[in-house]
């Protein structure tokens, strides 16, 4: 019961922060691993658990969905599907021992992206401007990463879209939730077919993540994201260190 309570609390928090600032997998994935779930299965189960929460957030953001000039939404959706499938297949064909070896480095990369993604995107925006083709190509590689691991994919999308010229954070969050759910959704189909989802833990987390995702999206417009991001950064750094220690 203690393990399930930890998973529910982690998923509730993940749903909240995913809708506000992204980074929810920093809570759900480690919670699964630290309660005894093998890392590849934990990655697949965490992805499955967070998708409905992302859709709940998207519904809460529905008033912020509107056309943005020159923003190639349909091509972005197409490459998100293709990249999500590619990343999921890469994960399924990665040996467990190999994934455990690279896992701390994936966590470190995701932590750095989450912590410094906004600064990087603002610096790039001052130096370069990218067009629709570049955004679509970048989205494909983001989706591969999303299907394989997924930590900080929201930050990656935010960074690229900011350089493209999107400035309205609510519009970005609305589209981010949909495309994130798209790439993860196709990955999850493959994870389920490969029997890589542990359902008792996943269902418990899924319900909590939906509640957190909807509440968080309604709350996101009122909260200062800097404080949320600072807390997530502290958590992600601590968990990354724990994974490096666990590796030895």
C-alpha cells in the first residue's frame, strides 16, 4: 500500500506540473523504479499513465487553441507520430542492461534541458530565426526522443517553437500537450503490444494524473511558473544524483 500511495502522489504531482511547466516524468518514472519496477517497463508505464493527464490538460486549454500564422500544425502532428513510433521501437530493442547504463545520463540530459531550456531558446531566438521546415524536422527528432524516454520533451518543443516565433505561452502549452500526447500515444500502443506496461501501477497513476492535469491546467494561468520550475529542478537534480549512485 505504501508503494501505491507513493505512485498516486507522484502521478498527481506529475499531472499538475506537466500542465504548468512540463517535467512530470521526473516524478512518475523514478517513483516506479524505486518501487521495484524494471526501468524499461517503468518508462513505458509512466508514459501510459501520463497520456490521459495530458489530454485532460489539453481540454482545459481548449480556449487557447487557435490558428497561428505559418505554424505547420498538421506536419508537426505527422512527424510526431512517426518519431514516437521510431523512439518506441528503439526502446523496445534496447537491452535492459544497456538502458540501465544510459539511464542516469538520460536523466542528466533531461534535467539540464529542463533547467536551462528557456535561456537557451531565448539566446537562440536573438541569434537565429527558423522556418516551418526546420521546425518540422526538429519536431521529428524531439518525437524520437519522446518515444524513447521523454524527459523534458515539453521544454524541447517550447525552445524550438520560441525560436520559430511563438510567444503566447498559453498557445504553446495548448499545442504542446496535444503533440506530446500524440507522440507518446503511438509509443504506448507499441509498449502495450510488447507487454511492457504493468497495469495495476499504471491505472493507479493514470487516474491521479488526470485529476492533476486538469486542475493544473486551470491553475496554470494564475501561478508564477518560475517557482514551479525551481521546485522541479531541485527534484530532478536530486533524482539524477540518486540514479548515478544507484548505478554503482
